[in-house]
C-alpha cells in the first residue's frame, strides 16, 4: 500500500478550494439562511442594498473581534518547543488552539520507536499512549510534530500552512472601505483609512497610560471643534438625502412604479402532511351515511337519532297531560254525583 501511495485518495481536501463542487441549491439555501435575518420578501431594491450592507458589517465586526483576540492577546504556551511559539504567530487563535493540542500530544504522548530508509525517504514508526479524547486519537498531526521535535525543526514549513489559516488574511484596506456604492474618490478614501489607522495605533499605544490617553482624547475633541467650525455646511444625516446621494437621482414627487406582486419561489404550494389519526378521522367522516330521519351525517342513524327521542318525549308528555285531564274530569263528575245524592 505504501508503494502505491501516489494512487491514494486524499483524506482531506483542505488545500483545494471546493466552492466549485458545491451545488447551486446548497449555495442558495446557505445565502437565504444568512440574509433572512436582515431582509424580507417585501424589501425594495434600496432596502435590500442597505440590508445587504448591514449583513456585511456584521461579518466585518465578527472578523475584527476575532482579529483583536488573535493579535492583541498572547496565548498561554503548554510546551517548551519553539515551534509552538511559531504557530502562535502564524495561525489564528481558534486554529492555534487545535494545533497547540496536537503539539502537546506529540511532545508528551508520542515517541519514535524505529527509523528506517525506504526508497530514499526516512520512515519513522510512532508509538503513542491511549488518549481520553477520542477526537484527538483520530487526528494524526501529533505524529508530524513528534517527528519535528526529534529533527529539531523550530519553524513549521510553509508548504504545510494554508493562507486561509493565517492571520491578516484580509487586507486592512478591504475592511475599511466606506463608499461601496456610487462615485468613489480613492485619494479621500486612502486619507480616511490612514487617519483611522493612526488613531487606532495611538489608542493601542496609550491603552495602559490613562493620563496620556485622556490628554490625547482632549486634543481630539479640540480638533473636532476646529473641523466643525471650518465646515459650516456639514453633510446631511437624513435617510432620504443619503439615499438620493447613493442613487444619484432625486426622489420623484409621484410614485409611478410599484413593487411587483410577491410570488412563491418554492414551486407548487404543498399542503400540510396529516398524521395517521387525522387521516383516519377524515376517512371516517367521508364514509358516514346520512340519517334517514333528520338527514345529518354526524354518525347516528334513525334508531339513535336525537330528533326521534325528542319527538317521543313530546308524545309522552302529551299522553301524560291527556291522562291528567281525564283524571280531573272523572274526579269532577264523581263529586257532582255525590252532591246530587246528598241533595235528594
């Protein structure tokens, strides 16, 4: 198997971009899942552009927060090897934590048993102890770091480092772009980026010196007052004015073009899937016969019809009333006979 290693299928494609292998439906579902938190079907084109920019700002904010954690903080090292320090300077913080665990495992839980030459290459047999973490047992990067340790390699070779794993992957100029629509002035944008970079650098230098930082903020306030006095006509903060400046045309007085009607992009509308119990109840309702007495289909027949019982109750009540009237007339007749006999 080792001799035909050139025919092996790579276990990981981390060094190959796989975006071309992603299906179109997968891409659209992923985008819909992300942008559904910022926009809806009834958004106009201008609203969609603003919502899209808000979504991008959220991603930039997350990226800057993670970069701040990676650049402005020093991780705690677990070994004495210089290759761990090299990894902390190259990789981002989440990835460095994974690499650090592999370096630690390769240092304390792995050792080389034998070495041999095979086809001009040095082959090392690694023996490792049992790990508690099952996921770490599956990863074999610790074996590489064990070999690096024994070969006194202090720097990770560049061919094993992907650019998307490193710090400063996105250039600072791309993160600080402000005018993404409409006309752009590259000179003004470069000055704005440089001013922002200078302020950030000064704040970083004075972050641990409260008196000097307070003096720096006071100078910025005085400079702001001077700039506002030199600019009597500041830019409008009205949303409508900003949209007109973004589009390049004023808002029309009368709306002549309306938004199109909303459509269902999922194809034919599907009904809710009913369960077995609900299907049985629907089938039972369809197969029910109508009562021959009242015509209802609620599950009763002529013998158990409520209307029949009501009619019988009315007949019984009428019979009771007639019997009571007969009894009363019989009592009255007897009383009259007794009265006549007494009189005679």
